[in-house]
């Protein structure tokens, strides 16, 4: 399984960015795709996830500003980020999780840098 993320960049506070991540390979039809982020010197934290059933989960800090969506037919997940703040600056990683033979498996993309600065 491979994940290819894109869409990061430099944006001013209050601006918007849209991240995309396409997954390829042997992915179970029932899965959870999502985004995590890691700021310098900090641990990797959940941003948002979305299951194939449509269920979503957001970090408190991004609720109301970020929206996750997906095209399950294309195994692609998106993250629309609005009203960006300097504290959103981080490397954003896409992730796909599914269960094989009773065990959960995570796959990660290479990360895309989002910098929010004036």
C-alpha cells in the first residue's frame, strides 16, 4: 500500500489550503483514512479521520475550521483547512487503517509541510 499526499505549502493566517492523499495497492474495502500532523519537537497527533461508512473524528483544535472528505471509489482523502492559524504549522501525514486477519494495520504517506505565517 502506498499513499501520496499533496497540497501543502505556505499560507498566511486566516487563509485556506486543501490537502489530498491518494492510496494505492491492496486496501480493504472497509477502512479508515485520515490525517495526522507533527509539529517540530512534538508528537504526531490526530487531525481528522473518516471511515468508509462516513463516520468522522476531529481534533478539538480543528473542529469548525477543517473538513475531511473522501472518494472511496478512488481511495482518496481530502482535508479542507480554513481559517488557518500559526499553530497549525506542521508536517501533515495521511494514513489508512484497516484490519487484516484480526489485526489492525496502519500505512502512512510521506508527509506534506503546511506553514502558516505572515
